[in-house]
C-alpha cells in the first residue's frame, strides 16, 4: 500500500468507510463554535464599528465571490445571496457612519 | 449474567448516490501505457458528502481513492430524470464481449448501448497552435496526415454499420482546416447520406483566408463550424491556447456570421481561469446572428491537459450552477435538461428562443418541465394521471414527442435539414407563443426555407454543457452509453472501427489507433 501522505486522492483508512475500530472510538463533540462566538463578541466589544466594518466588508466580498461562482441561496436566514449581500453592504455603511458621526454604544474617546 | 450494551454502529458521513465501476487514476498515472487488458475495473460509488458528489473506488494498490465527480448533487439528480430509450448499434466485431476498456481495441463491443450519434474523424495530428490544454496533444511539429481514401473508407464502414445514415460527422484533428484535401473531402461527404458535417476549428484560417470562407458558404446547408472560443479575457486565451489570439477569434466570428454559416462557440472552461466568463460567451452568442450554439466544456485531464486539481475542479453541474449568476438570470440551470439519448451525466442541453417581444425565453420555461416529460413519455405515471385533461390528440403527441427527441439529441443543430419540420411541429402544436416562428415554420411560401434559416440564425440559441471524462472522473456506464465515437483503426487487422471519445483520449494504446495517427503519413506540404 502506498504512503497515504503522498497523494491527496488517497483516503486514509480512518477517513474512509467506517471500520469496527473507528466506529467504537467515536470522537467527543468539540464545541469549537462556542469559542469562536466568544472571540467575535470580544472583538466587537473592543473595536466596535471598526470590527463591524471589517467583518461586514469581509462577508460582502465573500458572498460576492460565492454568487459569481454559482451560489444563489445561502444557509443564512436571509436565503437569497443578493439579500445577504445587501444586508452586509448596509452593515458596512452603518459602521462607517458610526465611525464618522460617533453614535451608538461605542465612542472614540 | 448481564452484558453492557455498546453504542452500535454510527451512520456514514456520506450518502451513496449510485454504485459504479471506475478506474484508479494513480495506477493510470504510474503507467499510462499499460496494456488495456491489465487495466483494473474497480468497484466504487458516487458519494454525496458536504454538498458535493465524490467518486470513490477501492484500488488493491492504493486503497480508497477519492476524487471530485460533480459539484451539485441537487442538479445531478435533476439531470437524471431525463433519460429516453437508446438506439441499437452495430458492433465492429461480432462476439466482442471483452471488458471495458480492452473491448475497444476491437471497436464498438457487443455491450455498447448506444449507436454512433457523432462520428469524429481526426484528419491529421498537425496543428498551427500548440495549446497547453490540448487533449489530442496536437502541435505544429506533428505532420501525420490521414490519406483521403482512408478517411472515406472509415466513413463508409460506419455508414454500413449505421443502416446507411450518419447523423453527425465531426472533422477534427489536429486542425482540420489545414487538411490538404479538405475541399475534396467536403464534396465527397456531402454526396453521402450524412445529415450534418461539423468542422472543429481554432478559427485561425477562417479569420484570414477568403477562399476558405467561400468554401464554407458553399456548403453551409450541411456544414457547421465548431469554433473554439474561451471567453473575453487575454488570460483565458493565453492559458488555453498559449497566446492572446482573441483578435483572430473575433474576426472569425464576424466572417462566419456575415457568410451565414451556423457556428457553435465551444468554450473550454477551467476553475480560476475563465469559469467566470461563461455568461460572457452566452451573451456573445445571443447577440450574434448565426451563432446558433454554445458548448461549454469543463477542461479535462487527458492528453496535454494538466494542472487540474482532482479535488476541486469545474464540473458539469458547476457550469450549470454558474449560469444564473453570470447571465443576470437570463439563463438558469432549469432551462437545460440532460440530453435524453445520452447518459444523463454526459451532456445537458437547452434552447433559448427570442420571442416577438424581443425577449429570450427557454424552451423548458415555455413548455414546462412536466409537459416536456409528458411529451417525451418520460413519466408514464404522470401521463396516465393526466389522460382526462390531456388536450393534445394522440397523433399530435407522437409527432411532438419525436420532434422533441430529435431536438434534444446529439444530432441536433439549427442547420439540421429537418429543423423546419421540427419547429413546425413544436411551434404549431404546443402554443409556445412564438408567433413569427410558428407562422414561418408552417407557411409554404416561396423562399420560406431561406427565411426560416435566417430567423433561426437570429432567434434561436442552443446551449449545451459537455463534460468529458478523464481518469479522475471516468465511470464505465458512461463509456457504455457513449454516442460520440472516434474513428480508429484496428492495430492487428487494420479494419476501420470506432470507440468512445473519452476512452480514446484517456488510454494511450487506444489513442494511437486514431485514424490520423494509425494511417497518417507526413504531408507533402502541397494543398490541392
């Protein structure tokens, strides 16, 4: 059998059809998302509209590329990727306005 | 005595879409020249995982080998609804029950399930380009040219096995416009019972040679041009053709359109290179009279084609999914269906019609999916349920079904001689709201044929997606039902025969039996 690290097409045995060994050794649930949510909340608290502008712009670029690549509906609650795009662009505008005018719960001191 | 109960077996993280026979791409790459009898057919399946379709097969040497098969399980399932009965074929060698692929060494075997819809004759290996992604590995350095008499003998052999009729003859190569005896060949094949002749070209000669345009104009009732056209960017041209030759392409399109020669733009599309230019190619075709078709071919890895990531590539359903976003909603994947006569994974097709209000609408949106299936007899249950409110008389239904099957077939194109009657039947009997087309198609006024031709040239566009297989996507059932056959010559008996296109491009021992390579001799350089 070839070295599975040589070609990405070769599936390592523990990632292939389940075997008795891999079935009984089920991995415990990794609550990764909870850690991500907490980190995003921390960034929002520290950076306020700067964080909002950054993440909303990142999202808008990502969704624009995804739509260009054929994604018409997202798992996002808003569904249609055009609506998601409009929402994200709106958030960017809101964040820029907050930075310039200085409204909302966060202020540059 | 009590025993502790275990958690039992977990579910797999994928759903088996269908079970298939496949081949190992790693074994193939290690020894591409191995005798076909030594090629292993492997058990495998198409697995739906993470919203994509993966081809997984078990190889005794490499274990489980996984490659991307298609990008959208939803669209693949949709395509699989469109299947119709196939036509009987004539085996090249009676009693050839050898397994795939070694069976193809003796031509079409007994176990093939589709006749030859398209016969592809490679006239020569020589080309005036050296495209980095050429599946035939043609180049200016190769001078092998098939003798005219061998090409005609090959065509006549096929005619004898196709009950005296070939639907489509595709002249390819190499660059077929450089074939020294092309004029004689066109005269000879138009005198035979061949419905349509396609010339598969890079367009360089068309862009520069007035006499050649005249030759095409003279044969335009039967001859159509398949012009390689990869999009609007210089990057796409350089990547696929090795140079920025866009000005030649644009000039070729203008000259073909002005000469009234039906042209299909054939786009080789690759992820990250020009997969965002599919919409542009369709719009270019919609805007150009006599560009009657667009064929989008995701790049495949046979021949010189390389640099394709087998785990992340552009696929059949990926092209279909991109249509709506890139055409502003003008064309969506639901406007296309699988080609009913071929394997549903092998080709999808859709027609766009410009109505009297100047709006492009698709045949499926005009007819409706359910009604289309009903007419094609693809859903007997649906048909039975609707007998009571069926408004089409039985005789009309049969005519419409046959017309639709003709339209949705490999043989179809706008220059097809039976197009007038096909559109007449569809337009007149189905109330599609295409008033002018219907009027013209049903009228018998003098000059009607020329007017219909010009109307079709300006107001109908056929869009197809044609994903060819390389060893990373090859499954046996698609070879078995393949109807695009390449002319080959038996290595032992010198008999003319043919074999499925993807098999010939993928396996070197078959590729060497292509007529241009097997019978070819160096050209004298003179053009008669």
